[in-house]
C-alpha cells in the first residue's frame, strides 16, 4: 500500500472514528418483584421492577442499542412497553401483550432489544398487560449524541418527575371486580409525584417528595404522566415553566405556569429557582370536563431552596378547576414543532389513506352483570377482542384464524357523533380486526370523539410511529372545511394525542415501519373496555424494509 493511500486511510479513520464509537450497547436487567410501601398505606405488596416505585430510569443516547432482560419473579404474566420508542423493524420488543408478543410467564425471562434511532428526549416504559401499569412504570431518558447541544439554553441540572396514581388494594383486583359487575371501576385513592402522594386521608405514614434547588439555577424537569386513568395539571407555586419538548420531540419554547399532561405523555420544561429562598408547593390535580368520576385528590410535593429552614412555611398555589377546559386548550394550542433545519417537521402533504375513527363508549347486554349490561368501548363501533396468539407472530408466520383485515376505516353507519342523542342502539360489535397499510404509504386519521353515554377526552397512543397533530376542533369533523385550517407547516409531533371532549383531532404519519402496531386509548379503563385497534404495515421491497426475524427467546402463548 502506497504512503499516500495509508495516509488517506488514516485520515478517513480519524473522520469516521467518532461516528463508529458514538453508539453504544446499553445492557439492563429488570426484575419484577413484589414489594410493599408503607408510605402508600397499601394493603398488600405491589408488583414493581427491582422493588422501586417508580421503577429504575433507563438511560441511553441517540443511536444506542438497548438490551433489557426482564426476569419475572411475580405470580402474574408480564410484559414491558417502551412507550414512544419507534421500534424500527423490531416490533418483537414493543411489548403489548398478545399484540407483538405473548406474555412473560412467572419464572421466565425475555430480552427486549431495540435501537434509539433518530430519537432523543424523555419517554416512559410501563407494563402492557392488565392493570400492572399502575405500579410497573419508569422513565426513559435518551440523551442527544455527544457534542450535540440542546436547541435551548443548557440547564444547570435535570430532574425526573413521574406522576401517577395508586389504589390501596391491588389494581388488578379492582379491574377484575368491575369487569364482573359491568360497572365502571373505583377511582384511585391518591395521585403520586415520584411515588409519594403527600398528605392523604386515612394514611398517617404518607409523605411527599422534595425537590432541592439552588437559588438562580435552572432545572430541566422531565415530566411523565404514568397514571392509569387521569389527565393531570402540574404546577409549582410562584414559578413559571418554559416548555421545550413533548413526547421526545422538540417544540418552539413557550412560557406557562400550568402544564397539562395526559397519561402516556411526557413534557420537558425549564424552570429557574428565581424566587425568594423558601419552600414552594409542587402539585398535581386531575382534569375532567364531563360527568365521569375522577380521583379528586391533589398530590403535593415540595420545592425547597438550599439553606431553607425546616420550619419555613410552604408557599401554596391554586390549581385549575377539574373542568378547566380553557387551560388544557391553551396548553395544547401553544405546542408547535421546532421545524428547524436540523429538526424539520416532515408533515405528509399527499395522503394515501384518509381514515375517520370514532372513539367512545357503549353498552352490551350482560345477563350476569348488575344492570343487565356491560359498559364497553370501541372505535368505529368495534370493540377489539384480544387474541390468544400474538398478532405479530400470526402475521409473520401467516397463521390463519387469529385476526381479520376488515377493520373499518370509516364508521359503517355514520350518525351525529356529538349530538345530544346520537344513537338509539348503544351496542357495539366485537372482533379482532386490523387495518392493513402498504409500506411507506401516508396516513391521515381523524380521531372523532362521540357523546354516547358521556362525552370524554381521550388520550390516544400510537405504537411504532410519531405523528403530526395537524388539527383539532369541537363537534363533528367537517371533511370539507376543517382541512382548510390544518397546520401543515409546524404542527406538534407526538406519540400520544388528545381527543377533546365531544370533538376531534387529526393526525398524519408515514407508515414506514413494517409490523403490527397498536392504537389505543391510554386511559386504561377504556383500553380494557375495548377502545383499541391495530394497524398492520406490510413489508417493503427489501430486507431493510422488512420485519426482522423473531428472537429465539420470544415467549410463547
């Protein structure tokens, strides 16, 4: 080899070396164990990961390979969903039970493997079977590649804030009881901030979380709503936030004193300890602008400035009313994609699949239930029936009889979705139906809420993709006039959207990820009732556009 060739190779190696060593393999071991927490006044031990509530934080950098071996040492089947991770061609690691995998049985284990390709920010992981998500959840922090700065002022410190709710009894027992009666379930007994509820009735051992801060320092709060069934408001007395990211996607920064966050959503916000040193309450409370029952307990924590004396009184705050729809609208409508040269908003402009999904609840006959009927939920009048074999396995191995490909892309029988009496027949049909999509086709879904039984806000999560929220409104979607008002320039990019009460939200995405992908309400009660469906994205033309083979340790049903 000539000297000039060797020199060229050395220069090329020096150029490529940072890229080659940038990505790492991150190996984790999660162990599902039972543990009781006196601070929660729980009547029995809860399912946890590594005995922690919330569970351990998973850290990675953009581009890293992540392997998580989950060992099941509890008497329940379990799976973990890595909420918001794209899982490009790795649907086997997505986690929803009977959709992409069979559950991990007691005493067994399974290794989830995925790549944090093109993603950075805050996401969450949680159990994705029955109601185990109540206590089995934690944060995912994907840092930018080394040397790549945040597109906002660098904070002095970063803190993870996980919001949740808990029941004094086993959450699965609550679920099983109301499934037998046919009635809505009991609401939770309290909300929590990083696993602490603050003072709650009839629990003398309950305590609150404390966030210690230094005067003048700026903190990046990575806020996660891991609650099962409730959208939440979040405030810190006397302090303002600058919102910079949602669902691991950067947004144009904006200021607010109140953050609205639905189950499954994440929000990164800067706040500066710029008040008189002391103690300030951090608080969360639920949002519900209809007649549906909620846990109206306010969870509190404390932001405590350094050197503050213990006896210093805590400055309180006023949270929005539970039905403060204007507060939620103000927050949602402030969200805009950063849409910079480095982080463009690649909104599909030409649409191949235009779908209208009507989401809501209904009632089916049930001779053994309390009122002779069972509350159910569905999309386009279809209540999704969970199969006995994982759909991804059935698709990959071409197994017949597991699902059908006739999920309706529009309501079979249109009606006045948000009228006062939209339907006389509240019954829904049952089925394990999927909607097929060609690889790389573009999709617009208008998620329409209805007013059957009770209109309600729905947080809807799509697995396997991010999407752009191009429009929203109240009442019935107008396919002629409403698209004229769509934001196709800088709409917010998310993985979990909000359907407003008796309204609609329109999203767009590109189906560039082959596999079987769940779409469902992230209110666990509605998911259990059947408000869910599945997209089946076909393979593309080459191996890089096809599902990878299943791992050898994939659980069996």
